[in-house]
C-alpha cells in the first residue's frame, strides 16, 4: 500500500513539473537596425496578445557583469511593455543598476523575467550595430 501511494505521488509531481516546464517562453527580439547607444527590443508573450508579462529586466555581459537592471515598482507584471529601449526605464519600472554604456565588440544578454521568462543574446560590432547571436 505504501509503495503505491509513493508511486502515485511521484507520478503527480512529475505531471505538475511537466506542465510548468511546457510554459511558453517570452520571445525577445531586436528591432530592425538596432544600434548603439540605445538598441530597441520587442517582447512577445504567446499567452497574452495585449502585452507580455514580466517584472524584471536585466542586461549582462558575457563575463556576468550587470549593465542594466530594472524591476517593476510596485512588484508585479502590470507595467510590462512589448517594446523597450536600452537605457530608458519603462513607466512602472525602477532602475536597480546602470545603465552602463554598451561597448563595440561586446557580447551581452537581455533577460526579461516574470511569470514566464525570455532572453536574447547579442553582439555589438565595431560600428555599433547590434545583432542577435546564439547563446
């Protein structure tokens, strides 16, 4: 009796984990012709047509240095927007760190996190053009 209860509990936990693992990610992309000093990004949420749902934004360098960090104030996903520009805090977000100037030759990652999450890895070339790269 005890082992069947444990097996059932394990099955239920596995099922719950599979449901949470299948949540769609936020889709983060660069706006065409993104350039320094302020590249623009879009965020799409497959679950919500009106706007994505996130409460934190962070840009980090390949070395792990935080270049820009924001959080919704008050905390929650009510202020999230579908388009954002590096260095310009969207209404409803407060700056926690930065923004530091992105550098030509640098590799960075933008993370948006909330109920769902998404990221975009990007390089800056010598002329200041920003392009998406694989993680």
